[in-house]
C-alpha cells in the first residue's frame, strides 16, 4: 500500500545540514498496522510527515497504491488520509460534530451524510452522540478528546491513517483502554496505519509490524515477535530491554502455552477414595476437579483422606482462572500473586480447556527463543 | 459653574461636534482596520518582515500627535489639504496601526501549533485554515487591538482641532482661548464620556464575537 524507496530527508544545506532520514526503504501492506518506533530524533516522525507531505522528501520516492506522492496535490493527498497527533489539536472554536466533519465537508459531502457519519463515529469511539455532538472540546477530558481525534481522523473513511503518538499524552489507565478500543475498531475497519511511538510496550501491543529507527536509519523492520526474539543487533536488543522474555509473554496467549490434556483431571462425580487411588497412581499430590466440562476447583491428597463422597463437594474453588485468549504475562502474574503452581484455563463460555504451569510457560519461552540460541551456537 | 446649562443652551452645537468627532474616529479606525489586520496576518507568514513592520508602527506611535500634525502640514499642503479633516484622519490611521497590527500578529501567532498542524495534516488549505480556525481563535485579541485604537483615537482626535479638523476638541481649544470654564469642562466631559461609551461598546462586541468554545475554554483555565 505504502512504499518507501530510498527515502532521505536532509534539513538545511552545506556544512550545517542535518540528515534526519538516511536512505530508508520499506513497504507497508494494506490493512497492516506498522509502528514507527525509536528514541526521539530517530526519524520516525519525519517519516510520517513525509508520507502526507507536511515535510518534503530530499531524495527517494514514496508511493501510495503505486502512485508517487510527489505527483499529487498535497492538499488532496492529505484529505485522502486520516491524521491523528499526540496534542490532538481539536479546533476549540468548533463543536465536536463540526470537528469531526472537517474533512467530509471539504470533500463536499451532503449535510445528511455528514451528520449520519458523525453519529456513527461517535458511537464507534463510545461517546453518546446525543450528549456530545454539540459540546466543545474544552468540555471533554483528555481521553475523550483523543477519542474525538481518532474519530476525526477516520471521518472520511480514509484507507490510510497516520498517527503520531496518538495516545502519548493520555494517563496510563486510560491509555490501555483506548488502545484496546482502537484495536477492536481496527479489527473491523482494517485500515492501513502508520503509527509513531517511542514506547516499546505500545509498539508490541498495537503493531502488526515494527519499524525500528535509530539516527535516521531503519534498523530492523519485522513483526514484534521477531524483534523481541531475534533482535538484529545490540541497539535493538537494548531498545527492547533486558526484560524482553517478559515482553514475549505479553505477546503470547495462554492457550498457546497451556497443557490441553493434563493428567491430573478428576471428574466431579468421582468418589474420594477412587480419586486418591487415581492421584497416587499418577504420582500427583493435587488434582483438578472438572464437572460437566466446567472447572470446579482443586483437591489435594490430604483433603481427600477421610472423605467418602464425590470430589466436587471437597474441592477448593480456584481463586482465579485464566482465559485462553489472555496474554501469558497475565497468567504468570496471577500465579505469582495467588501463589499458585497451576492455573486453570477456560474459554469464553467458562468451559475448561486446559491448565498452565510454570513449566509450561518456561517451555513456551524456550521454544520461541530456540532459533536465536541455535544461531548463537552456530557462530561460536 | 453651570455645565448643564451650557450644554442645554448649546445642545445643537454640542451634538454636531460629537457627531463630527465620532465621524473622524470611526472613519480612521475603519481605514486602519482594513490596512492593519491584513498586514498583521501577512507578517505572521514572513517573520523577517514582522520585526520591521512592528518597529515602523512603533516609531509612529512615539511621535507626539501635535508634532505629527506639524510634520504633515507642509507635505499635505502640496495637495491643498494641509488643514482640516484629512490630516486628522491620516494621523489617526497611523497611530492605530501599532495596536491593530501587533494584536493581529500576536493573536495569530498564539494559535496553538498543534491546532495548525492538525488542520494542515487533515488537508486544509492556508486560506481554509485562516478562515475556519486561526481567525476565529484570534478574534478576541484582534478586537482588543481595535478597542485600544478607538479609545486612543478619541483622545488624539481632540487635539486635531488645532489643524481645524473640528470635533469636541473645539470646545476645549476655544474655551481655553476665551477663558470660558464651562466650555472647556463641557468639551472635556463629552470626550471622556464618548471614550468610556466606546470602550464599553467594544468590550460588548468582543464578548459577542468570541466563539462559544473559546469562552468555555477560558472559563475552565481560570
């Protein structure tokens, strides 16, 4: 969709010239979120601003859908892409509805169509149109304003969205929420998005791919998994941090690491003495009690000792359970917090689908990193 | 001292002089706005020009009004307008330039850069940006400049009586010449009241023309 071909940007000329971007080439596929990541002054924002011609390219070409952007009218070009910035930049003199309507109005949409679209967008960003359309930006909280900023960027239904640290100024709790909402929206809309960020967590969470910049060069362009598990050089490794194993856990889902067929499952209607026999045979001290496909709790040999009834009456309920689609990091956190050696995993309906233990997590990490360690062995 | 009595017996003349005063000030502020606001906007796009233009306006401001009339007299005499309303209006237009240009320049410059960046990035042309965003946000400060200019001009116009421009300054000047206290004070009071009324009226216009969203913003930042 967007192709950067040997793009350079040099500010000034002569001895005082500053190279902001040095011969950068990469390609953004249609429907992909690519996060431009890096420390400040690395060229990520410059790359974004070259894309809608807010800055001009010194050398190289950027093509969008096969067309060179330098051969297009800059105003038309910008109107064809959504633009969302960290400072939001809502127009304080216009109402929320008028703010959202800016680009559609420039494109000459009819009043009815604009009004309909405004309401649709407000609902999409979880703000009640009846309540908000005639308010002014100053009456909204920072998080609400940024929702409007996103809605405004999407107003004319552009194929491409350029976002410059859009959630950077929002407090951490609201940021998580607005990121989640945005991902949900993106899942439906499938826009092509260039997303500038300096936050590795955000990049891992939001990006289908990450373009990591340093000093005007594109250092590594890859999926978050590859950036985390196979950093190309020391800069990348340092940037993603020494806790990158934990970050990988944030990317993996519980269901990818869990044991779907644990050996210590006891059906709820099993009588206690039989359960003791079962656990002793499997050499387990604990059993997970499942009744009619739903997890009930766990039992230890000690619990069962003097019992005679079905195990479901003796089982201790789990203090917490993990959803299969939750990040593995959450599961690890639950296990640490609740002092559990085993976590029960359920699906969206609450049905038992497996268990996850420390060992499962460790193995999952090792699997991801195995390529990297093999490479290292080979070079020795 | 019977000022009311004086005004009553000279009501027609007092009204005429007030009207003349209003006319001189109104015309000069009008012309100054037509020149000053576009110049103020223009120099926000050309920074090097901005300093020079504002400095030039500053210099006019420092010339005492009576001296300016003196300087203009021989020049305008060439066109047969050395005395009368023409030099008065020209001087008032020159004096108005500083508050109008400076306020316009500062107001446009103070539009938050994020707002301008967002507008441009969304594909607004310079003209659209100016018309829909920059001017509405700048309007309260621009109007404050007009208000300063108008009130200042009411005072200076009173001095323009020395070049035969007429207006309420006539009462003050003639009163002094004839040692006629009632006349002096009546002229002074009328000029002052006029200035206060215009100041109040302009404040009202400023309030009325400030976009609602900006008023809300201002209230909250207090």
